[in-house]
């Protein structure tokens, strides 16, 4: 693993917090220059209070937690720099940027993020902050008034405009993840090969693995399978299930030889609660992902964030001991999430828990790096 930004040795695991480029106060603030080289052909119209209180996106003052410094704009250079400093202070390597396509509001916000990230890295060559993209399947849908583009066009735009110094690479291949809503991994692999060339990029799929050519998988928030009731009003009936065992089962499943995976990305999370967002109450029969869903931050088996980290630590210990079921390298960890306030998965400092989760993160990353198998 590495970056085209530096030859600096990066100690595994590399830890990325899933960052949502969602939030806007006033659309006219922090405008994108008219002559910006990456200006989208059909940029989305930015809504006031976007994802804080705009009813069109379903976020109507629904947040269980509130940022320590109050409601912010994700395009604000001061906010971006503060987030980078806070993440780095906890040992976090960079952000997984959630991306919704060339013409999305998220892309407009991403351009502001990348400008500030480049400034940070130029000013702090020994404290680089990295990033990579998790492309949401909704990029190809006309959500929030967006004009969608074909996947191949989105990927070409990323290649031409968004792969800056600091992007996460493996042997000079850019790494991409997908947040899928359909079982269409082969389509993604075909589009990536067309844009980046055969074996020109790494692709991480969500869940247990398709075995269709993906480099590996990543773990996302969910309880254990026995505590999932698909298409029912309360599909996660046991909020006391942290999901740690779910993650551990995925890590072992990734070791199946027929998948031919090269590596994986572990998942850790502090909890989940989407009961206050408007779209959480849609008719379960009309969608394949019923809601609302809850995982408590504090369960009867302990703090959810610490539990999910411990499962990863246990995997590293078993890997070092030579366990056959734990031999796939998992050099990446994704924290889900940095700032998804609507689903209450945040570790960004807030008014209620302060920097508690950053403190836990720093300890957990240090432990993971101690456990990482040392070369003899």
C-alpha cells in the first residue's frame, strides 16, 4: 500500500474514516470557480441546509449527535483542515470519500475537499493525509435532482480530475470501493478495466465476496446474520448486537481460496441508528433494505466501537499465529463513519461525546500496529 504523494513508509494497518461530503449551510458560500478545470458539465443545484435540515433529502433536523463546533459546511476550508487535524491526531491515515457521480452535489463538495487536502499535504510533507473513493451505486440514479452519468464516464472523470497526490495506491494501482445496491460487481470490473486498463486498478466489494475478479472485500455495519430479519418492520430486532461477530465471520470468509482475494479492508463502527430520518419509515415491501435499524453504542457485551476493533485485533493475532483461516492480509481498516449524523455512526467530535471516540481510535490503531505481523 502507498500513495503517489510520497515514498514515506506507511505502517500497516492503514486506517481510513468514511467521510461524507454532504453538508451545506448556504449554497452561495464557497462557490466553485467558473473556470475550475474539473467543473462538472451539469453541476447539481445545492440546497440550503443540505443534509442538515433539507426535506428533499430526508434529513429534517434528525441528528442524534451534533458536531462539537456546530452545524458546518463541508466545503469550508477551515472545517476541512480541522477534520484532517482531528483525524491525524487519532492516527487515522486518511478519508474514504463517499462519492455520488460527476454531476452530484457530493462531487462539488469533493472538489473543495481535494483543494484543501492538497494544501495540507504541501504544507505537511511528513504528515500526509490520504484518501480514496467509495463510489455509491446511487451515482447512476437521478437522486436529489442530479443528472446521472454512465459509470464509465464517472470513472474517466475521476481518472482525469480527482486522482491527486495523496490518493491511495497499491503498486501504482488506484484503489476503489463500491457501496452497492445491486449484485453487479462484474459491471464495475468491466468499466474499471476500460478506463484504467486490465489490472490497472484495485476494486473492493462489500460483504462476503463475489469471486468475479474483485481484489477483495470490506466489512460494513450490520448485526450478526441470526439477528437480521429482511423486509420486516424492524429488520434488526436485537439492538444489543454490536455486529462484531458479523465482521469476524466476514474476515474468515474472505480466506476462501476460490475467491482469489489479494487483501481485505476491515470495518469498525461505533453504532447505528437511522430511526429519525424520514426515509427510514418507508414501506418495507417497497424496498430491499427495510428500516429503521439500530445498533446501540453500548451493548451488554461492551462498547460497540471497542468490540468491532477487538474482532480485528483478534484476526491479526490469529494471522500471526499461523491459523489457516486467518491468512488473508487485511492491511486496511475503514471506520464507518466519520460524519454520518443521520445514521448516528459518527466518531467526529460532537457536543455530547466530545473527542471520546478519537481517543478510542488512537489506542485501537496503536494496538493494531503492534499486532501486525512483523517480517522476520
